[in-house]
C-alpha cells in the first residue's frame, strides 16, 4: 500500500470519535485453564495438565462487544443467558468492561453457552489447546422470548450508530428477530453488519448492509470451492444479488480479504507475520469494520484498517483486545517506522496493557539523552536484553533545563526522541514534562526499571518493588557522557574555524 494512502488511513482512524454500537448475537463465556503438559498419565494414554492459572473472558457475540469496548466504542449487547452461575458471571464481566447489558434476557430453559479450554505448555514453547469442552443449547429462541427481546429493543434502536450481528447458531439469531432489526435499521439509515453462521442459506440476513463470511462459510453458501481471488469475487457478487446485500467482505486467513461494495471491489492482501493463534481474527474484523462504518468511514478504507487489526490479533493467544493506540501505531509505522515509536502517555498506557496480556516483559528507563552517544547506545542495548519491550522516557526541554541549566539541551526534545526511536532495540519513546517519571511508572507498571550504575537515587524504586517489579542497574560499557563531549568540544573550540571545517 502506498505511503500516502497509509497516512490517510491513520488520519481517518484517529478521527473516528466514540460511536455507539449495538451487538446482537449468541453470548458465550470462555474459560481457560492453563498449565504445564509435560507427561503422559500412567492411568491412560492422555496428557496430564498440571493447572496453575485460570481465566474467564467474554465469548461469542460478547467477545465482539469486548473488542469494540477496547476500541473505545460505547457498546450495548442483545442476547440470552441461562439462569445459572455462568450467566451471572458473564453479565458481571460485561458490566466490569463498561458494556451495557440491559438488553440481555434470562432463559431458564437453556444453559449459558460456555467453552472450557485446557491449554498446555511444554518445553517453554507457545501454549496450545489440548481439549475444549462446550456446554450449550442450539434450540432457536421461543416465539415468546423473541417477541420479548424485540419489544425491549425496538424503541432503543435509533440511538445506535451501527448494529453488529454475531451468529454462532446457538438460537438467538432467528429469522424473525433479524428481519425485524434489519428492516428497522434500514428505515433509520443505520448500517447492519453480519458475521454469519455456517449456513447454506443466508435468508435470515436478507437486506443487511454487509455480511462477513470466511472462506469456508462462503464456499458453503455459494455451493462451490473458492480457490482464487476471482472465484471469491464472483461468489461475493452473487451473495449481494441473492440476498439484497449492499456489500460483502470475505476473509481469507493469511491471504487477507476480498471486498465487494457499491464503490468498487478490492482484494486486500495481508502483511506476512508470525501467527500465534487465529482465534478472534474474525471477531476483530467485524468489530473494526463496525467501529469504522459507525464513525462514517468509507468501506474500502475500513476494510484496510480491519485487515491490519486482524493481523495484530493473530499475534496473541485467544481473543485478546487490540487498542486503537496499537492500530494507530501500526498505521503510522508503515509510513514512518521511527516516528511511529514516539507515543503519548495515554498511548503507552494502552500499549503496556496489551503487552501484559500477551505475556511480554516490559523494561523501562528514562533520561535526558542529550547528544546521543555510544555510551547511551550500549546502555540501551543492554537494557533491551532484560525483557521483551523497551520503553524509554526522555525529559522535555524544560525538564532538561531544570536538571542541566539554561544552556541545555543541545538537541531539542522532538529530535532527541526521533534519534532514539531510530534505534532498533527501542520499542517506544515518550517525552515527559514532570520532574520525575513516577507518573509514567504508575501508568506503565514495568516489570523491570533500569538505571545506570552511577545513579544514586532511583526514583520509583519503592513503587515498582511494591508489585513485584525488579530494579536493575546497568554498568556503562563505554566511559562516555554528554558533559564530557561538550567539555571536549569547548576545549578544542579555538582550533576550529569555518575554513578548517570546509576543507
């Protein structure tokens, strides 16, 4: 993609605002049990999982809402849970995430859909699922419950900027309910985006603004294999005609996605990347498309952003949120890799949270870094080896003056940040105005705080150690400092002239 287009994508994405989005579909509770799986049971030929961690997350349509919430949308969900412990847990999770669950109803005749995943680690490799246990009912909602859902929803529908449907074929997305929602949304001028179930007939989605099947789902509904992009384009156009859809987006895993829209058709390739877990990639595409279209973005632009967001999603395990800051940084990195590393305090807080969810170890250090020299470089390279992500905070120009005097810094703050960002060992650089970096430490919560061996008092030591973080000193490999360099230049100044410089 051309840099000018990427720059435009970054600008449009930054102007999306905070749209209100309704997510309708099958709500689920995902449970993860993690542990070491390094031996076979003597009782039977099965792996023994020595559990050491458990986690619960919103799943199904609830995961789409969860991803949207972390993309800074205001989100409400429509769905059904059982009158059981899992249902109460799921609703509490939604509330804790700031997701409105007033349209979630109880159905005492069915269990809350849940998926229990057993995840094993072996020989320090990436964890992998060993087993998944599902608890569910696939019976369609009763007419009475469908009617009650629509009665509750219809008067509130106009307040939303977009409606997203996540159909996992667990009974909520009946044709009666979906056609009522789609018809009302059409009348209101609201986009309806559908992630369909694995069905051979999309009649229940007729009239939607956009439908987003994956390749396997598209093959099932089209009745033929889709072996190349031309096949996919033909199938997408046929879906539009058959089911009166405005647009179709078909996701193709590592091959990106195909868009058929009134403004034009497009095959969007994906960048090569290390795939950790494909779980959640489809939900991420739906959430990002919904966010962008609700914010007024044209579909082809939205599809490029969604494709990029899905690439970030597959780099982490399970359905883990991707923040706007991460997507914005990725867009900026494609136009100017160094500049994209320079972030604000708010952005670095979101990025740090994302890194922790990925199990990455954050290293933090700070300083003036005026007149970047080999001593700085060796220090930063050593700091980077102490974790997975190195974040460097630099004093603003005013902060350097407070510390070093009115004649410093020699290099202004933006230039200092740009030079540091050009170092491959550094992941993020930010500028801070405060006298100390304590506020940043409270935002980032690094696992490791690094300072030079000559630093007498390490600001933030008590805070970092309070949550189990480590304080490490790095010896200066090169005996060099900015002050020494400046003294050397000044001592030699009488030997310099324009004539000698220009020889």
